[in-house]
C-alpha cells in the first residue's frame, strides 16, 4: 500500500492546500518499507506559500 501525507521542513504538515511537498510511504505487512519526498511543482491553491491566511492577497 502507498500512503501520501503532506510534508514540509522534514515534518508532516497540517494544511493540504499549502504544502510544497508530499512524503510517500510504501507499506508492506504493516511496516514502512520505503519513503520518498516529492514536490508539488507549485500546484495547489497556495503551494509553498506560508502566510497562513487567504487575506494576504497572494491566493
């Protein structure tokens, strides 16, 4: 099974729409067998932007 989680600065990130990366985990028999970090290439409604608000005029 492959699981994708939002990822930023080496940690799971709480806001899906603002993350610049995803960590992909391959799981086999309940164990993580591999991990890969992939970028979003700037897609998403604010990917990589960290103002924390939609009122900053950059969304």
